[in-house]
């Protein structure tokens, strides 16, 4: 079965119910959201009544809630321990996000591994593993380390770095991976031959660790380490490659999440892109069609 959705909002008034309604408006059957703004620490309480209503609605519509994903905020950087208070903050805030996932009954939360800010990759991997072990005590939530493009001092653009972090996690049931197609290509992996990449991933990490895939085209050529997402079929990865990834039998049960750019910063493309994906038909006039519908 195809599990396809996108990033959606999560707002104070309607919370999870609003996220679900937005996802359904795109004809999605899964979705991903931040529990608050990804760039800051402001958070409001989770309303359990709204959560229960949303879960009931998903059950009525045959949406598998276990496929819904939370994304951790960008302000968490477990790789940096130059200042103890910054590292302690990152661990503490991640713990709070995990608690919010527990309140929302969400199983998986995606996390950017972090940036070493001059400390070096080896030290960063140690710090990330240490922070994750602290944050993952006494929880059933699984953290999914996202594969990164490798811009700046990002950790996690190489599978070997992801593996090194995972190998140092105490509870292996609490750790997994989120593949990002734009990041993988920008990091230098040739995903046009996706089965060959999956063979490499399986050898280094193990395919059982993949729990989510971010589906994004890229504005850049392979190996540029820039991390600039593009709409489906309009970038350097291309529609055919992305369709082959989405429908790969080895990852059939894994939720696929679109994080492609809004058109003119105002119009979400997800309903149109999901339609393209379901029909397996590229639309080179995607942007013009979206603008004409508004």
C-alpha cells in the first residue's frame, strides 16, 4: 500500500485535528508535523480531547496513525557541546518533544543529527549518541535520524556517520533512519539506481532501520551539499527516479512525506504532487497550474 502525505501545520486551536484536515484536503493518507515552530522553543499544551477526536477520525477514514510522523525542531543540536548549557538545553528540549509525542501517541520523531561547529565529526558523533541515550530513557518513541546533505558542518551526510551514531545507542528499538531524497543526492549518493543504494544502506546500517522517507526533488546537481528542495519533477533528481523510489517494493510499508516548496511562498503544492504520484504521471506545468487554480 502507498502511504503518501506531506508536511502539514499544527496550530494551537485545532492541533492534531487541524493537521488531519489539512492532510485530507491534499488527498493524503499520512502526514508529518512539528508540534510547534521549528525555529524556536515556544510550545503550548497538547489538548488530549482534540487528539482523541483526531485519532477517532483517522480510524473512521482507515488512516494508519502509526504512519504519522513528528519532526523535531531545528534548534536542537546534540552535536555541539562547546558550552555545557547548550548541550544540556538540546537534550532537555528533545526530551520535551518526546513527551509531546507520547501525549499525541506518535511513534516516530525525525531529528537532524546536528552540526559539529568545528568540533570535528568524531566528537560530534560521540555527543549525538550521548544526547540521544539521555533523551531516550523511559520512552517508547523512536527517533529517526535524517540523512543530511552535508552543508556546513552537518553530521549525517554519510551512511557511515549515521551507523556510528546508531551503534552507540543503548536501546536499538528506539532508533531508526529517515531517508531524504534531496539530501541523499546533494550528499553525493546516486539514487537514480535506488536498489543499488538500498543494497549499500542494508550492508552498512540495515534496511529494517528505515521508518520514513522525505520525498523531495533537488535544485542542485548530485554531490553539491547545498540542500535546496525542489518540487516533484522540476529538479535534478527527476520524476522517474522519485516514482521508482516511492514505489520500491522493499520500502512499500514506509510512509513517504513531501517537503517540497510552496509556490510563490503562498500556495501548497501537495494536492497536485500527490495526484501526480498516484497517477505516476509528471506535470511539467505544475507551477503554472497551481497558480491558475488560485
